[in-house]
């Protein structure tokens, strides 16, 4: 029977301090918002100060012990020249006894001083101020990094070297860092990424063997995940290497027999001894020689649709996917909508799609308004939820990673009313039946997979008594250096965040049916922090502003 790997965690003295603290202070879901993670930098600074104090106290203690050592060595050297003559002096005899009794107890007292407890108590007093990520945050951050790796086709080695899209952004990862990414993937049952990151950890271990992680631990998990990916021969090779390091490793001995039996049944090998020579061939572990199966996308989304979604997310770095004939028909212009204020300062409108009609309005929210909205929202940011299509209840989900807050119309009279009125003037829609402003900030690999804003037939949406969501207005409140596009997979369109701009589209046809082409997604944020806010506008009160059409797709 094949035996999986169990994890045994070793904890240093200061790690134990942190574990005690985590029992008292745990803040989960920090990873879902970069804005929320900013407080962790202060936590790290505070811990650095306490660790520095701990080290200073330890250095003082060690200095005392070195003083004792020098004293004992000096006394020993003096006595060892002529022990009889030395002890003949009663004072020396007394001092020897004293050094080995009361003096030694003093030495022992210094040796067993528990400075760590005082440090723990000091930090614990700040538990209401400090914020600590949880194990859920660690796992979420690791999964987010894998999501970026897959979506943007990032090479594992380059990522481990701190490079994104060919540019170095951070320090390189250590063998221990790569091991932890592999460990998180392993615990999630994701053997594809386990192989990639354990392989990178193994290669880095060859260069940097001073890491806390052990080579045999890396190989053990790498071997099993390599097998789970269908590479039995390579898994056997790795397991033999593990047995070379730990000859009586129980799981390895069992797994070797299991792997050999599989290969024997397939006719790949005849004798077990033939594999012993494979161990000597092990150098740098090359994952490119393996047949690896990438995990599928979210259940319910066909593979070809998922692949197209990821291609659109990468479109900024590659050729655009939208048909050039369609692009050639798109126009930019100034619009006034017969609003007096806009005669003085027309609105810049850019057509992004004609079917469905989707436009971008530029410079429609200023920096002061953006900062006010962010300031109001940030203290209230909570894990983003989606409405369960069967129950209508809001719930967190893995396919939407962000934090959000809702601002009501009376939150800030001057700014919010201006923004609300501006959206109504530009769209020509009645904002009385628009939902509260939702403000979102995306965390590590933050995204929202393909979805619809309107309620499809059979789905339950929060009932305001206003009908379905007729339109969506999306403010972009930050620039994003890389990634973070809003993509529409069914029309091959990608809209890139531009601070101060807004996207607008109708979710419903003129006859009230949902427009299937408005399926959209928020791509993972690769570099930067993405802030957006949106208004969902409902059907009620729009009867004369956007009259119903007699045909399915008549008009916009």
C-alpha cells in the first residue's frame, strides 16, 4: 500500500514565542486585501524591536557566562600546574569548594534564565494593537501566488529569483521559501504545483544547504507528488535517493516496492536492482522533463472558456484577441447628454465594444474623491462575498478574492452625492434604484472569476423590489502596474485599470432578458494594488429612460 507524507514541524525558541502569540492574536483573511495587509508591516516592525531586545538580553547573558568561563579556566590553569601545592593553601581549597557550589549555582541561574517569557509577556500586552496573519492567510497567499503563476505563465525559477515579466522586483526565495510554497500546495492536494516548488526547493538546497528544511523532507514530498502526476519512474528515482540519505525510511521502503510493481506491470523495468544506478544520475532536478497536469479551472467553466479567460488576462503583454474589424469601428468622442454642466466640460467617452454596448468614461472621478472613498471604506473592508444562486445568501468563495465595503448615500454628502449625480447624468439612468457604492481592494493574486452581474433565470438575487440589475458602472480608483484587467471572455475584450476612469455596460437586453455576452471577470493583480468601486443600477424607474424594445436585441 502506498503511504503519503506526514508533516513534522520543528519550532525554534522564537518561533515558540510567535505560536503563543498566535493563540491570542489571529486575524484571518488578511491576504484578500493589500490595503488590509499594510498593518502587517507595523506588526513586523514591532516584532523586530522585540527580537532585537531579546538578542541584546541574550548577549548580556552570554557575556556573563563568558566571564564565568574565563574565571574558571584561569583558576583551573593555576591549580593544574601542581594540584597538591595548590590545595595545600587553605584559601585555595576553600575557593575551589566555593566555585563548585555557590559560584556554580550562580552560573546555573544565569544559564536557565527564561528571557523569552518576559518578551512574550511584553508582546502579549500589545495584542490589541498588533495584527497577525493566520494559517489561512498563509495558505491563501500561497494559492494566490500559484494563481498568478498559472494565469500569467510565470516560470517557477524566475519567480523564485524575484523576477516578474523579466524584471526583478524582490529578493530571491530561499530553499525554505520554496519548500513552504510546495508544502501549502501539497496540503491542498495540488501535486502539480508541489512538484514545481519542491523541485525548485531541491535545486536551491544544493546551493544553500544551511536552510532549516532538510533535503530528505523535500525529496519525500517531491517523490510522492511526482508519482501523483503520473511520473512513476521519476518518483522511483527520487525515492531511491531518499533511501540513500535515510536507508531505513519506512514510507520510502514501502513506496519503492509499490512503484516498482507498477513499472513491472507496465513492462518498463525487469529487475529492481537496475534502478540503483539511476541515483547517481541525479543532478539538478528538471521539472520540464516531466509530464505535469495543470489543475483545471473552476468547476462549471469549460476548459476552452477558462483558457480564453487567462489569455485575455495576458493580453496586455501579447497581441490583442478582439477582431480587428470590430476594433476599427470603435470611436472616441465627447458627450454632453444635454446636461448643462457637460456643455462646459464634456465627458470623454471611449467605445470598447458595440455588441454588447460597453464604454469607458475618462476623468470622471478625481483624486480627492478617490481618497475620500478609500478613507471611508478601508476601516470597514471585509472579505468579499457572492450571492448563492440557489439561496440568495451572501457567502465567501475561492473564486472571488478581495475585500469590500458598502458606502451609503448619506456617508459623505458632498463627495458621494456628487459622484452619484455624475453617474446618473452620464448614463441617463435614475440612481434612486441603484445599490450602495461597493468599494473593493484586491489582495495577493486577487481576482473574480467569470460571472454575470444580473440574475439569470432560476437564480435568486437580493430582492430590493427594483427588478434585475439593468446596468453596471465601475470606477477605477488606482492604476495597476501589471494584471488586474476587467475581461469579457465571450467578446475577447480586456479593459485595463486606469485611475479616474470608469467602465459602463448594460447587463440586460431591451426586452429585459440578460445579455449573455456581458459575462466578465477581474483578472488577478500581478503587480500593484487595485482599487475599484461600482454601482449596480436596477430596472425600476428606468422605463422612460431606457424604454423596452419589441425585439430581443433592438438598440443598445
